[in-house]
C-alpha cells in the first residue's frame, strides 16, 4: 500500500494536470481523505498523503464549500489521532491552515475556520510541555506558526485575543517566547490599524482592545472584523512609503496601557534572534507611527544597542525607525554617527560584497532628520555626506565590478553636489581634483580594456563610462576626451562595436538634452571611413558595417563619406574583400543601404547610392544579395520619398503606420502578404509529439558491422578477450543506439495543422552524455494517415539517462512556415542496452567463455570496475517471466538452466554490465559486475522498477 501511494503522489507532483486527466480532482481528494481515515495506514504514509493538500490546495479544493468540507474531515482525523503521533498531527495543522486560507474560508469567517482557530488557541495554551513533553512542544510550535500565518493572510483575525497572546508571551519565558512575541506583535499592529479605520475610535477602544474585552460574538464581528484586500496590501509596510499616508489613531496623551505593552516587548527583545528582533522593531515602529499619543522616545533605550549592531537586519530596522521618526528620536549626533558607520561598513574587508552594496544603497537612500525632499524613492546624497567623508569610498580598478560601479555612482553624486561639475569650460585647476580623479579612473578602465581585458572588465568599463556621462556630459573637456579615446579603442578592438552602439543608444535615450551620442557616432564614422582599406580584414569590415548602419540612423550626420566607403569596399580594384561573394558581408552592406534609403538627406545621396546598389545587383557573387540589391534599386528609382519611407521604415508609430498603408500603392498590400509567407511563425502549443515505438533490441548483425561470419571463437579465455576488444579499434564499432519514434498528432484539433509538410526535426542536448544529434527530415504528416516512423541515432559518450529538447520547423497547407516546441524526449537507462557485440559465429559457448573472462577481470581489477548485489523477493515463475520479458535478448546462458541466468548488457561506447541471477533460500540474488561503477545506481533503480512491477503482477 505504501509503495503504491508513494508512486501515485510522486506522479501527481510531477504533473498534476496529467495525473488528473485519468481521474478527477474530486475523486482523488475523496481517496486521500478516505485513506487518512483508515486506521490500517501507517502515519508515514498519511504524512505523504497530506502533501498534495498543502501544495496544490486550490486544485483539489476549487471552491469554498469543498474547502469547508475538507477542513471538517481533517479536523475529524486530528481528533481521532493519538497524541503520540506528533509529527502527523503537526502536518495536519499545516494542511488545515493551507486549505482554510487558500479557499478563503478564513476571510469569510466560516464555521470551520472558527473551530480551527479555537483548536489552535487551545493547543497554544496547553502547558504540558513544561513538564518535559517534547511531542506537545512541537505541536505548540506548529500551532503558533499556523496562527501567525492566519493572521498574516487575514489581518485582524486575532484582534480580539491581544490580551491572551500577551499573557502567553509573558508566561513562556523559554521555549516558545520568541514565537509568541512575534505573533503578539503582529496581532497588535494589525489591531491598531483596524482601529484607525473605524470612525470615532480613540483611547477607550484601544484600552478595551488591550484589556481583552472579547465579549463581542463571532457572528457580530463578521461584517467589520477582517480587513479587505486593499488594507492587507497597505499592511505589508506602513512606513516604507511617504509618512503622510500612515493612518493615525487619536487617543490623546493617555496611552499608558499601550506604552506598558510596548515597553515590555522592547525590554524582552534582546532575547530574540536578530531576524526576529528586526521584525518586532519594524512592527512596533508602525504601531508608534499610528498612535501619536505614544512618543517615539520609547525606543530611546534600544538605540545604544542598535547603533552598535553588526547585523544587517537590525541596522535596516534602525533606518526604518529613522525614516519614521527623524529628529523626534534621532539627534544630529546620532545621524552623523549612523552615516559614518555606513561609510565604514561599505568598505569593511571582512564583509561580503552583497553586504557592502547594501550599505552603499543605504547611503543613497539615507533618511535625514531634515529631509529636503519627501522620500520619493530616488537616489540622493545626504547633506552630511561631504567629499572628505566620501573619500574613503573612491573606486579603484581592484574593486569587483558591482562595488566599483556603486562607488563611482556615489562619488559622482558627491562631486556634482559640491559644484565641481558646474563649469563647462575653464582654465587649468578650476575643476576639482575629485572629478579629475574619477575621469582618470574611467580612463584606467579603458586602458585595461584596450590591452585585452576580460569580458567582465569590458562590461564594467562601458557601464562606468555611461555613469560618468550621466552626471558630467556637459563637461566638454571630459566628454570630448572620452569620445576620442573611445574611437581609438574601437580601431584597436572592432569587436567592441555592439558595446559602443549600446552606449550611444542608452546615452541618447536617457540624456535627451545631450548631443554626445551623435558626436560619438560622427567621430566613429570619420575614423572608419578614413582608415586605409589595405589594412582592413574581413572581420573588421563586418563590425565597421554594423557601426555605419547605426550611424546612418542619425539624420543629423551627413552620409557621403559612408557611401564613398561602401563604393571603395565593393570595387575589386581597391579591395578584394567582396570578390568571394560572402552572403553575410553582402547582407551587412545592404543593411547600411537600407538605412540610407530612409535618411533625410536621401536627395543628395541618390546618385552614389544608386551606383552602389547597381554594382551589387550586377557583380556581387551571391544571387540572394543581387536580388535584394535589385529590389532596393527599383524602389529607389521608382518610389517617392514618402512611399519609400512607408515601405522600409521599421520604427514608425502604429497609428501613423496604418495611415500610410492605406495611402500607399498596391505594392504595400502585396508586401504584407509576402512578409507573412517569408516569416516563420511561432506555435503557441505543440500540435504533435514524438512518441517512442516499442521495438526489439538490435540483432548482432545490426550492432556489429563488417564481421566475418566464419570467424571461430578461440579456446583460450585471454585470447577471446583480446579478439573481442580488438574490434573496438574501429571508432564506429557498436557506438550508436538506434531508437524508433513516431510522430503523433495531439488530441487538440486544429484544421490548419491536419496536413503538415517538409517537417524538420531538431534535437538539442541537456547534458554532455551524448554526441550532438543531426536533424531529421520528414516529408509529411497527415492526421488521417498512418503516422511516420523516424530513426533516432544516438551516440553515447556515457550511457546515462538523458532528456532531449525537441523542436520542429514545418510548412502548412496554406504555405506558411511554423516553428513548434515539442514535448521533451526522455531516454531511459535501459534504452542504451545492446546485445553482446561478438561475432555471430562464436555461438553460445564462445559468448559464455567471454562472459566468464569479463566477470573474472571485473572482479579482480579496481579502477573503474566494481561489483554489487541486488536482492528481491520473487517466486520462480515470476523470475522466469522477468528474464524472458526483459533480459532474453541479452541472455548468455541457456534459458532451460534455471539455477542461474547469465546476462551480459553492452552499453556503447565500451561499457558492460554482467548479471548472475539465481534464486536463494531467502531471496533472488542479482550479482552484478561492471567496468563502469558509475552505472550501478542506474542499474539498481532499473532492477527495482522491474522487480516491483513483477511482484505486483504475481501477488
């Protein structure tokens, strides 16, 4: 029973939708509940049965009514479960919480949720664990966690139990103190927020809440007790947004009951872990922010401990308090101390990089006592952050990339704030030394890139350059110098073209008022077109053309030099780079021409551009390039500028594009249809799958090519092994596995895909166990005709299980091309089995001789050889059936010899698994010997599957 349920739960977890296709969620849920009520089932199995209810609650309980009934069933099981089964009872509480929360029973305050809440409160108040009952202790911990989850999901649920939870927290001074402290704080925060939403609520209502006035019935609280989803979202954190949005409870100065509770919680906070302390401080900060009658000075006693903490979470809680109360709690000296501490921690050598970056971020979002702005979330520099204080954070080339960029960003803000970036031009010495240092730092990164830096340093440099320009693009002295250095860098490393294009694009998008990107592209055009063609390589030319294509997008940059460069490149007298007719190169040239066709200065470029296109159409070595050049030439010489822009422009806005289509000639309508035919469309879901076809294992002749049928087996074992292994000198010998698969339409019917043509199957590997696979072509696949069968030839590097990703390119009857992602193909371990690749003329006697020789060798040698033993309970008939069904093609001994079966499994490229199967008094023994010990886990798993199914069949 346990194995059966384990398999079913595992199958459900792998694919719930596939599992439920054979049954229904209602039926499966009924089975789970029936098995949970069965006294004969072990508690380990019952714990397993609860996992679907915890992980897929909404799937099994699609409505509140189903959730209500399921919760009642689970509580009935809990009532009947003996106290000693603590683990199962804990899992039951977790499952009940999941069901009631996910089905909205808690938010609607159903009867089942009330009963469950009463049960949790009853368990949490049971003090039996104080006398050494460990089972009850774990149950109380789980009950407390469930209460906290219910309150977090439905704020205000426990607002009538504030005094009860306060008493439990004070009583539990050891084991559960932390859990009850966290729960009490959460409930208190939500209850106070609930009061702020009620009209006329004040000190009396707050006093009644803290005093535990729970006389109000459950039914009476249904209409106003729980908060709506909007309130729940606000409660995620009240103090992270603008403080003006924090609701307040007007109680007057008389809040001694609340101050007493808060003081008690704060005095005990040092007993909690740092994470729990931070959560407690965060919630109490929100409570004080909502109740103006409680002064923030109540936290003053904790500040000394918090300001000296080394825990990130506690420092973050301190900054949240500072954000909420500013100078009401923190003095100017406190503010300066915290900022200096953040600067020190940002460079502390013993801290990890993420921690340092966190402290850097805290500096840029530092909550000030006298904030100039109201915390809109943008990065800004604290007033107290002076260049002298920030000098400890100057970036160096020895910093990691993230730290270097964070420090550079901070220092840029510092020097911009100090006014060092205000002067556009000036004499030597007018600009501050700090800004000069930052530029030298960027220049140092550029120098490293120029001398062959890694990909990481290349990316870091371009990000640093963008940061520097973002703040100081108006400083012409530095921006012009950076432009010159970037052009020089490009001439040495043309493969950096994508980075330069990206830098220009980002600068143009983010700094719309700056003309720096256009000037950079203009200079790049100049250095490219003025470089001697004799020193130009084919690779450099490809990058130059990509860069010139980007330059051609700028209407302010003249393009005559670009056309002159293209003319020189395609003319054989001045360059031999285009004589070969390389398609990629021709396509890059056409890309530049395409952008020139829609350039604002096209009228002045008409004749030289036409000459370039005509030369490509007549003399370029690739037919496709000639056809496209001829098309562009025709468009250039026959269409007006408006129609030409309408045909070729890619970046037009959608509304304007539609207007242009209606006003253009019929050529536009024809091109729309042509585009649809030439485009490969993506299928939303697979319309067919590749399904394995059960086939017999390969015969010896198929596995062993070019064998001499008259070859006899040597009598000597050593000679037999030598002859057998000599066959592997041929790398192609028995190195492939041929698997048969069938293309089958899915059940979903779509008439467009009933007839498929020119199917190209592509397979990609998910690991390195097999060689790359070739594509397979299938002429057609019709829904009403028999499905075609394809042969998949796998060449293992290591005979391990694997998964193949499959996709297909195909054509439908209407002429459209489609790309489809197919379901993954799983290649099992046993699919790599092949019969012994011995010469057929050896016969059974020769194979037995080889088996014994290999067995002795595997048992005596170490290295990769290994032996193992697998045992199971099988009757004789079941054993014979197993051998006949699964091992007959690999059987070396005679099937009539039932005392011992000898099986030899060959796994390409050169691995062997030898089995001696015999029945003993206690069990069936599978003695295993192999020359590849890494295969033993896979074989054990395979044997376990075989023998388990055989046991079920013959039970």
